[in-house]
């Protein structure tokens, strides 16, 4: 049995912005085919949130400063137990409160289900849209065609000023911007598509891996004839607030689940966004150098040092554009520290995550099979 949401009018920021509000929870999230009438060229900005009290206010403030005049903001709370709900209710958005934690894919699907817009713009509760982000997205999508799934990326400068946040923002911006025509996937922190395209796709797969659901969504749409396009001018500022531990945990987790998904998808060696050939070489080069160093210590043969030198030169050469990106972002001191982290520490984290993914593949394979 389902209970439909009763959407009540809120106070719009200006006459051209459509915004509504509600505090009615969803009793049973498996909703029927109920849809509000859509209005052409209206953009629905869909934001899932779970325990996002530290960032959701900034996220919504940024969304409502958009220069694009016809948009609505839909926030779906996925069972938060912090102050997220209290904060969200202070904004004139459509608010949907799920009765229990059901995952980000379900939250996005529910948000899309209750949207009014002809265009859907998915982003995250720790992402801040630039003032022109929505306008650029609409113009790009309109020129590209209705069969397109359009993507954006992070700004080079993150929303917080910590070193590891800056490293992550430059790294993601660089790797997601490399391939603009037919990238391997579109990330859900800035994903734009027509509402009818989303409806026909059946949405994001639920009961899936904890992450990578946007990669799976992109691959499914591409297999059905849709085009993926990346426009690096569509940007959001991410609130990472990363310490060293936060960066390490993030890299390990993403590598683990990406490896599981890639083994099942049989594209482990694909040049795929942040899981690029360059990063994979970075991992191989460091572990190869460690093995060569062990051989030097165990055999006393210094010629193995040549292998280390060759691997280092090859790695720096292949990753030179990223290393330049570190310099352009924050200067020489940052570039030196970020490059050292990327070349000598980060590949250990990614390699450990990949190995864990290999070892735990059987545990998670069933989730991917059910999703298919």
C-alpha cells in the first residue's frame, strides 16, 4: 500500500522559480505510476541526502542562486538521524522524507518520480552548483538532443581549503574532463537528462553496490542507444573536508567497489574516468618499483634499480597532464606535495582497494546479477 505525497505550495524566491514544500513521509516507497504534469523547459534539481546537516544548507543556498529562472529543487531525505530534515524545511523546496533508509539510488528515483520538470539535474548534498551551472546544462542538452545523458564535473578548487580536498578536486576534474565525446560514464554529482529518457530507463538500480550506481546507469543507457557527453563547464564545488584518513578511505572504498563492478563487467583495464589507464599505471609502477627494491635488497643486484628508474619516468610521463594540473591549481608547493602523494601513497591505497575487491567479488556479485 502506498501513500502519495501531498505537495503544498511554498514561497518561491522569485515569480519565475517553482518551489514547493512538504513534510509528509513516504509510508511505502514502492510507488505507483503517479506523475504530476510536466512543464517544458522546467529543470528539476534532485538532491538525495542522508545525514548531510554539515553541507545541505550550503548546497541548497547555492542551488537557489541559479541564474536559470525556471527550476524546482527536490530534496529526498533518506532516513537521516541528524539535523538534515530541520535544515531542509527552512528552504522553499519540494521535500520528500522517506520512512526508512533505502539507499541513494532509491532516493534519486523517488525524487525523479515526483519531479515536474522536462529536464532532470541530479547532484549531491555535498555539492554546490555555480550560478551558471544549470543554464549551461540546459543549453548544452538542448543542442545535443533528447537521446543524450549530459555530465559535468567538480571545480578545480573545492568548497573547502584542505590539502587532500584540493588534491581530490583537481584529480576528479582532470580525469572526468579528459574525454568529452562519449565518456565511459556520467557521474551523478552533475548528471543531466530529459525526464522521459529517465522514465524509459527505469531509473537507478536499487539494492546495488554501495557506490558505482551512476556508472551502471550510464552503461545501461549507452547500451540502449543513448549518447554520453561531458561538458567540463558544467561544474559543482564539492565539500570534501578530507583529512589524510578521509582521502585514504575514499580511495580504498572506490577502488574496491570499482574493481568488483569491473570484474563483473569485464572491463577491468578500461580507460574509465577516474579509473583511468594513467591511474592503473600509477599503481602498477609503484608496486613494480617496490618489487624491484625487494630484489635489490635480497640479491644485492643494483641493476634492478634501472627498472625503478624506467617505471618512474614512464609514470611521470603518462601522468604529466595531471601533475601540471596540480601546479596550475595552487602553485609549485602544492604541486610537489600533491604529486608525491599521487605517485607514492595514493597507488598503495588504490592497489589495496583493488585487491580487496578481487577477494570479495563473490560476496557482491549476486547484487550486480540481480540488478541486470
